């Protein structure tokens, strides 16, 4: 049985070897294998362990008939594929990003879960199908013994759980419920979001924000007038492109639900006249993320507006469009909701903005018919 499995493994590894080499050839990187670097040498060791050595030796009948040889070659192949994951997901990422990476506990759990699932499938086949004819007699004897045994009761409740699969189903279903409850308790609480590009606001006096059909209608002119005219632009437009004023939010907050990297490294190199300018941002010609200046160090005066909400410009990552809108609007609304002169105690609640049928929506539809709005977008 093991000899037959080893022969199948030899063909499977041969397919993997051809597939891997073809991928390198199609990407014109086959020559990098013999570049003599530590990366290329590590790749050769990985392929020899995981594929070449087991593939060749599993093809030899004498080797396949040896239990020790099959075990050692299987172990060699498994360790080779473990080395592949260390290379691809670990060492290569450290080399590319120049930063240390350690997997999160969720990555460990997913990996262990996949291995456990494969192990459960193997045990299920081993226990329920005649894989090993030598063990059939022992299995039949065990089944006969169970048939004539007296009922077993749970040790604490003294409740009869049944026999065979009925007892196992009750025990394992309880374990499943407990494991699921533990998993849900420890799971990250953030919602999974799909990548969605944010849309630019449409309109004039009244802007249509977000994605349809449930837009948020923002009375831009009213907010501007209430805050003191055009001088109030900086209250919301906290960051401007060089030489600009009132830069639209969408130019930085490009993604609806996820952060966006707004730093253009190539544009900085061109503006600062080539790679010799590295020292201006990194402090030395050895460029590394740990030594680079923050955006605020260079652009606080020409890009940062004096703003009551956004004070820092340290990260090149812009918040999602949704987060930016919420952090800009909600604190101001909550503050005004406490003002008796405004007399709108619910102004800080979601429905103040996310409410179809508002005056802003009606005014927008009267001023901008749907076809015209689509043309502007």
C-alpha cells in the first residue's frame, strides 16, 4: 500500500517540478536559479528537499518497498515545502520590505486548521474503509465486543448517551459548539470589507456623497455660510496638494472602506532631482523605512491647513473615505447638538445625515435632474 502511494507521490512531485520550472521560464527568471546568490542557493536546497530527491528515489521500486526509506523521503518532502513557505512568505518579504515580519495568531490557526482537516479526512478513511486488510479482523472483534457490552453512562450526569455513532455525535457536537464559541470570541471584531473605490462628490451648493442609491446629501453652501464663508474651507479640507486650496477629499481618500497609500515615491525622486536626493528624506544614502522623515516634516507649511479636527500628517496612509467623512462630521455635529441655540439634539446621530427624503435631497433633485448629475459625474 505504501509502495503504491509513494509511486503516485513521485508522479505528483514530477508534475509540481515541471509546473514550477515552467512558471520561472514564462517569467524569464529561470537563469536566476544559478545566480550564485544566497536566495538562489536557498531555492535550490528547497527544490532538492521538497521535490527532486523524493521524486527520483520514489521512482525506484526497491526504495518504495522500504518503510524506513518511504518515511524519511516523505519527511524530507514535507520539510522542503515548509522551507518553501518560510522562503516565500518570510525571508523574501523581509528582503523586499527591509522589515521583520512575524505571523499573526490567526495565520497559525488557519494553517493548523488545514492540516487538522486533512488529518481528519485520513482518519475517517482509515477507520471506515478497508484500507488495511490486516486490521479488519481486529475491527470486527471490537465491534462484536461493543455489541455485547452493557450501556455506558456519562460520568457526571449518569445519562445514557447511546452507543456507536450516536454517542460520538453527541460528544463531538458539544465539542464543536464549544470550539465554535471560543473561535468566535477570539476572532477579530472588525467587519470584512471588499475593496471599493470611492466616488467623487457630485453637485454644487448641495453635494451628493458616497455610493448610491443611499447617498448622503451634504448642503455645502449652508455649511460654508454658517462657518464664515470661504475662509472656513480649511475646517474640512485639511490637506491640500502643493499650490492648491480646497483639494477634493477623493484625491487622497480613494478607497471607500480601506486605507490608501498616497505617497508617490517616484514623483518625489523626480521632484528632488534623482536618487542623490535620498539623503534629504532618509538622512543618508542607505534608504530604509525606519530612517525616513514623516510627511509633516517637509509639508506642514505648504500642505497642512490650520484645522480643528485633523492635527497630524505623519502617515502616508490616508483613512478610508467612510472613516474620513465620519471623523470629520460626527464630532462637529455632536458638539452642535449640545448647543441650545441650534436646538437639534439629534444632530449627532446617524439619521441626521443618512436619511432619505431630507430637504437637501429634494433640493438636489430639483436643481440637478438625474441625467445631468450622471453627466457631471
